[in-house]
C-alpha cells in the first residue's frame, strides 16, 4: 500500500507554546486514520497544517506526493476538508454553497449539478436546497459542510470532529457516509473525541497529547499494549462485598459495580480459578463471570492521563 | 505556472467574484448608499457655487467611481475572517492572487454599474459625452485601480469591520480634496498641483472633464491620465497581494 499522507518532523509554535511538537507519521491509501487526543492536544492545528490552511513552523507534509507548501494548488485539489466549525456561507443557499465549491475546485457545471443533487438527497437537505444557510440548524450546517467537502470528489477527506454535538441519527448518518466513502476508496483522516467512533471506524489511530504522538497503531493492538491487564467481572448467588474477598495476589484493584464485583488483574486465568475456589469454600454459586478487555478509552486515559498540567 | 493553470485560476477568480456579488453587492442598502453618498457629498460642497453643469457632472463622475469601487472591497476580508469563510477559501486550491482578483472583479462590476448614475444624471441636464470610448476606458481602468486600493485598506489582519472602514475613510476623504474635483487643477497653487499628482483620483477626474466637457477641458493629456491610472493599478495590486500574503496567516 502506498502512503497518501507523509508527515515529517512537523511542528507549529504559537509564541512559546509548541502546539504541535515534531510529529511524524504516514497514512496509507484507503485507511481510516483516527486522530485522538484531549482538548488542546493539537489535533485541529495538525489538520489545518495538513490541509494547507496554516503554515507549519517547520517540517514537511506531502499529500499524494505533492508538498503542501511547495505545490499547494495540486495538493489541495485532491483533498476535501470538513473543519471543526461550519464555514458555509450563511448568506448563500445550500445549493449555491455547493456550486461555489464546485467552481472553486474547477468541477464542470453538469457534473457539479448532478453531484450536488446526489449529496443533498443523501444528507436529507434536498428540500431545503434553496434556503439560506443561516436558517439551518447545527446538524444541517454540519451535513452541508461535509457535502461541500465532497463536491470535488476528493481522494482524501479530512474531518475535524464531524459528529460533535449532533444527535444520534445525524451522527450515524455521517458515520455511515464515512464508511461508504472509505469502501469506495477514499482515504479518511478523522479527529474525534468519541472513542467508540474511532474504535468502530478507524483502521489505525494516533493518540496525541501536548502536541506529541503518544501511540500510533490499530485499535486492537493499542488495547493489548497496555499490558495483559483485564477486568474480571463476577457476581455470586449471595452478596459479597469487596472486604469479604480473600487476598488475591494477582489482583491490583477491586471495585464493586451494582451487584457485581470487578477485579483488575494481570492473570485473569488464575484469578478466575481462585474465585471459583472462593465460591466453593463459602457455599455460594457463581451467577455470572465475564472478562472485560480494555477499551480504547482505557488506552486513551492511560496514555494521556500523565498528570501533567494541560 | 502554465497557461492552463492560469486560465483555471482566472475561472476560479470569477467564481469568487460571483460569490461576492451575491453576498455583498446585491443588497438594497449597498446599492443605494453607493449612489447616494457621492451625490450628497458633492451637492453639499457645490451648492450655491456658480459652476457649469458639465464641470459638476465630470467631478461627480470621478467621485462616484471612487466611492463605489472602494466601498465594499475593503470589508470582505474582515467579514469573512469573522464568519470563518476565509478558512474555507484558504483550504481551496486557489492562490491569494486569485482571491484578490475575484474581489477586485466584483468591485469593478459594481463600480461600472454605479457609474451609469452620473452619466444618466448628466443626460437629464443635457450634458453629452463628447468622448465615450475614452470615458469607458477610463471608467474600467479607474474601477480596477480603486478596487485594488480598497483591498489595501483591509490588509491589516483584523476581523473588526469598523476599524477597516475608519482606515479607509481616513484615506478617502483627504484624497477628494486634492484631486481637482471641487477646484480645477489649473486653479490650484503649485503645491496643490504637486499633491494632486499623487492621487489616482486626479487622473480619472481629469479624464472625465475631457470626456464630458470636450477636448480642451483636460489638464493632462489622455495618455498621461490612462498611463497614470495603469501605474497606480499595478502598484496597488502588487501591494495588496504582498500585504494580504503577509496578513492571511494571522487571520486564520
Ligand atoms: N491561533 C492560535 N494562536 C495561539 N494559540 C493557538 C492558536 N490555535 C491553537 N492554539 C493553541 O494550540 C494548542 C492546540 O490547539 P488545537 O486547537 O490544535 O487543539 P485540539 O486538539 O484541536 O483541541 P480540541 O479537542 O479542543 O478541539 C492549544 O493550546 C491552543 O490554545
Ligand atoms: Mg480541535
């Protein structure tokens, strides 16, 4: 697979603050690449540099072989950009916003009309195509902004928190659209705060914190990376409190959750047999027993919760 | 850039001009203000003075073109900074020159449209255009020149429209007094004549005098007027591009 985005030693300083601090990574053709990080980590700053909106302080960005600073027109021609906040023209209708995009990207009139109709229908905006965008709700604006980014049929689509603040149905529509586009071959660069969204959609994620990449890998591999630690969740036929349990050497933490107990352990196997022994010796039966593997959220908290002040 | 790329960018500049016209120019107040403000200013200064009507119309013409083409162009950048539309444009495959050219084109069309007002007004008073082709060339060149000038006012990386308006007013008002609009250049003292040479408004007003009042009414020759306007246009456009290239990153 060839790389469609190559980032080398990318850096952005705002006065004394290094918003993005020498990051390097590649995105392969056809990937959905997730960019996760807490507020202020430098996600938006990175996306804006990748899309040629702001200039890096130093470093190199290549979009399908074109340097974003050396060949900005050629690079920008190949990408679609959905920014953090909608930037459609409020005074233009949805239709005219889409046509303006087509003209800016040199899409011919006939193709543009067809594409605009298709996108407006897909995003449930066709009936409102002739109303000014200033009357649109946040979700409608967001969908229009995505449609605008798709008018040039981009090879790579950048989305900065596309589902933030949307209702479940709109968020699903947008996720479905990302999947469809990706299946049709579009590479997707996605920043998000929703771990589950990244987990479902992304082939690889980068976790960024304080302008640096803390980890970069496939979601499942990231989960195994935080050690063999797992939660074992158990419930007994009669209530057991945390203090009732015998000392279990492999268990690092025990917490109660409703009628269940959760044990954080690096050896789930032997922990389970100890629990069985305990049940037998106290004449209880085990009602449920589950192991919970770490979620992407656990990984995220572990990698970003380093106690440093934001 | 290759010829193909240049024509591509030209077409995209037209798209930007079309957007500007739709959003910023096709508004009742903008059009009415564009017509009324030079007319009122002019009447205020000329009321009661016993001057020939063709002299007045020529002066009004220069002023109208000046005001119309510098009215909206300066506020587009601060408005779009505020509304984040500029970020949309910055992500698109267009150069800063293309964007500014688009803004200039829209402003030129508006200036040309508004310039029909003094022509029609003149006709109503029986003032005929003696040199229509020269006038047409002058109007086109002057609207380009003033539109580019308008873009320089918005080069400060601010999103506050009123401060851009203030900068532009502070330059525009003094200029109308040193450009031979109210007093013919030939009647000015020598320092006044020297000062007038540095105002682009002088040359379009002079060209209007020639076009409306006949061959002898111009102070400079037609070629000097056209040449000077061209030189100002090149200077203003180059300066606007350089300044906006510098200020755009600070807006985003
Ligand atoms: N124009 C700017 N001038 C000064 N500092 C800035 C500017 N833009 C961003 N920053 C700083 O850079 C850092 C990274 O900001 P950025 O917007 O990239 O974060 P983010 O990861 O997108 O956060 P969020 O999840 O809240 O969107 C922040 O500390 C922010 O204050
Ligand atoms: Mg952000």
